[in-house]
C-alpha cells in the first residue's frame, strides 16, 4: 500500500523520512524494548516522522505519543490504513492518534505476508475471548474475530501465485477460527489443503482444548499439513492452571500429547511455559516440573511470568520473587535442551524433506524438515525455496548437519 503511494523502503545507509514501528506489549520487557527502539530511531533520524502501531500503541497511546519523533499512533485495527494516514500527515504535518477501543473492534482482514523469509505467514484470526488471568492480549486485540474460509483460501491462492511453498497459519487464538459463524478451524484446514501450489502448512500455537483429536487424526493423514504442533501448556500444575484461568487441565494436555505421539510418532511438539506465575509455590512448581519432564515432547519455550497492569493475576498471592522466576526458567530450559537433543538424535541417519531458505551464511543454507528440525547444508543457491531430500548426519548445537541427496 505504501509502495502504491510512491513510498519505498530505504537502502542501508540512506536516511528515511518515515519510520514505522510495529510494537508488542506481551510483557513489561516488550513495552520497554519498544520505548528504547523508538527513542533510538528518533536519535538516529531526528527529522523522520515515526509511525507507531501494534499492541503497545493500542494499550498506551498517550505514552507512545509523548515519545520523541512520534507523529502517528495507530491502533491494531488501523494497520491497513497506515498508507492513508501517512498521506494525511504529509499534507498537514499534524500529529495523529487513531485508536478504536479494543472492545469495539469487530473488523478482521486476513493477510498473508512473506517479509524476507521463505515461509509465508497467513493470519486467519485476531483477538481472544479467553481472558487468562495473566494476559493483556484481549485488552489490546479485542474480541475473537476471523475471516470466512473462502477469504482465507483466496489469500493462500494469491501467496501460491507469488511462489509460496510453505504457509504458517497464525492468529491470536487460531483454534477459535469461525467463532460466531457456521465455520470452524477444522473446515479451514480442510479447505486450505486443496490450494494448488502450497506444499506445506504449519499450524502455529493452538490452545490444547481447541486442538481436537479429530484435527490431530486429520493432520496424521494429510499430505500438506506438517507433523509439527505448538501447544501452550503454561504450567504443569492443575492448581496454577485454575489460577491462570486456562481452559484445560494436565489430564487433557497429556491426552493431546499422547494422541499426537500415537498417530504421528515423528511429530515435533513445542510447548510454551510461563514460570514463576503468582500462586506458583515451590510445591506447585515441583509438580509442574515433574509433569513437564514426563511428557514426550520436543522442546519448551519458557518465559518468566511478567506482571501486567489491569490483569486479574495481580490479585493472586503469593508473588514469586524475580530471582526465583529466573531460576525456574533455567530449570525448565535445561529440561528443554535435553528433550530437544533426544528428539533430534532420533532422526540422525534418516532422510527427510527440507524446504531450503533463501539466505546463506558462510557457504551454508538452512531449512526445516517436515518435522521442524533445523538443518544446515552446503549452499546450492538454485535450490532456494525448493523442497529437497536430505540425510541428517550429525547434531550441531540446535541444528543438524545434513547432506542433500535428492
Ligand atoms: S488464550 Fe489466554 S493467553 Fe492466549 S491470548 Fe487468549 S487470554 Fe491470552
């Protein structure tokens, strides 16, 4: 849209007239990094107009507007209007603040973006109706909403026409796709599989109560949906899960993991965890650690609990000290390293399909196997964005050295 108005991306070393910052507000640290980034841009390009959008802009528009260099603050539902706002600002040079209160946001436009990556990201849903006690996302993103299956499939077709081979299905709570309509997430994935040209789909993070056995069974037979799942657990203790107001317990979570392992034994299963949440006593952390250790999963994504203003979690006691939160992160990360190395080692000596990425470094190219193992092969530039068979030779940290064999 910006390009249509004659605005182009600067090359390295050039000075921009406009800087667009897309912000996050998932933790206190995210807010801080956004402020630091905006200030750094204002120092570096003192004559540039800074445009800020995303969750931090939505939640704290006044705070953002007061930062140096900021001329336009646009809420999360206004991103697709940024080009028009920039036009308006160029004509008037007057600061603008365009925010819809999150509760009133109803509009959703699916989008498919490539950025500089080989993989494409298809956003099918936004917002969340769950209100987990620690989370500000519903306050920033508003109610759950999505496009029709037809509109999303159209986006996937356009991506395929532009050369996309792999699409990651994203959203805030994607399992909620279609809520309030006669369609659902299962209808969506069945329709996407029919799009010609897209050889791989990955389902990004999906709530365990919404990743039904029916979906897992269907993925196990699908040609194009990869054996790769990302499921947020957040804590492996039922008391803490209740305090977090999550929509499942550890029994259901274990059942999902066991179903995946039974039907798709080679699947990669990534699991999100928040440690040190309010109410996570040493005993409850220990029970969570034992639960996580007992799961047959591939990797953990571990985050220390972050206090967020306006959340229900602030009423919970006891509070876990910061230093303890960080010790718990280390404990869980050690478990994660162990699980990842066991998972990866299982596939050494086997042959798997890899989509090779465009970027090259030190004579090597990277890519992911169908079951999400990151591999490194000697670069063959003409094979970028192609799916090739590789033999997995040896583990090298978080990657695997591999040989192209077909
Ligand atoms: S499901 Fe819970 S953690 Fe996820 S976005 Fe919704 S409220 Fe936040």
